[in-house]
C-alpha cells in the first residue's frame, strides 16, 4: 500500500477514534443513567438546541428541566397570545452546553393556562435584550421553544 494512502487511513482512523471518544465523554457528562442524555448528546453533536419545561404548579419561578444550547443564552418565558406574547420572565445567562434544573424567576405568578419557554441567544454582552438577543433556531429554521401548562393545583 502506498505511503500516502497509509497516512490518509491513519488520519481518518485517528479522527474517528477522537469523535467516538468525544461523543462518549459528552454523553457521560450528561448523566449516563438518563434516557434523555443520549438524545441531548446527539443534538449537541449535530449543533442543535433543545428545551424541556414540565408543566408547572402555582409558582413565582419556572423550573426548566433541560436546556441544551450551542451558544450561551437565556430561557425566556412568554404568556400565550396565540403564540409567544408578553415576556413573563428571563433566566440568568446560561452557558453553552446542557443546563439542568435552571430556574426562571417571574415578574408575577402565573395564572392557570398555557405559556411558552424559548431559548434566546446572547449577543455577547451577557445581559438579555429582547431587541438584540435573537431566538435560537434549529437546523430547519424553526424557533427552539416549548409550550407548557401552569395550573393552580385545584
């Protein structure tokens, strides 16, 4: 086998090993006992973001189960006006990667009904500005957000 082909094969083999090692290392960092971990690792590997917010009870802060981001940003809570409406709360700046159990303080307690949580990318200044921090979009151009229910517990 010519040496140029041997070198190419060696480089490709090394790259494949590094990619596999990186994937499993990331997967291990995401709590290997979680069924979601593999999916989240795959999303980040593909440079896609994800957001999970469970339904909430009566509260003055929203618990974000998981936010996977390819850049640092914020989770923003909106009321439902046939889609995201008025901003109800903003998380602290979350780092690139996976954040679990983040808390988004609210400006006022939520009434019973549906709300939206959306990932907004930080423009680099570390503070949230709705005019400067754009919504995160997935590979198809769809805004990364989820809808959840707030109930009064009655």
